[in-house]
C-alpha cells in the first residue's frame, strides 16, 4: 500500500506503471483522479493488467505474473487537456 501525501497525476501514473510488473497487489491511496489516470488504466487493461478503482482515490493493481504485457492491435489515447488550453490561450 502506497499513500500519496497529495494527489499527483505524475506520481500516480508512475506508480501504476511500476505496479504492473511488481509482484502481488499494489494499492494506491490518495491517487489522482484526472481523466489521464482513467486513460492509462484503460490502456494497461487493454494489455491484460487487472486494475480496479481508476478514477477514484484508491486504485488496486494486480502485478502480472510475467515480465511482459499482452499485445494489443491499437489504442486511442485521449486528447491532452493542457495542450488544448494552451492553444485556446494562444
């Protein structure tokens, strides 16, 4: 179990990716709840990872039993909110 001192998108994403290949179950408490976290979870799920709670402050990830993820033919990443805002401001 890892409890973040404050919700952070970058920290949550990095911990999710590390947990995928870690042994056993990883629980992230006080995780970020932005759409990017949901999208990363959907991407990892498409590759065969068992993730529950994406979009909430508690994410549970079951580590894979192999050192590789299952391949997927394609995945469409969501648009970047920060890039869109930058274009609007410009």
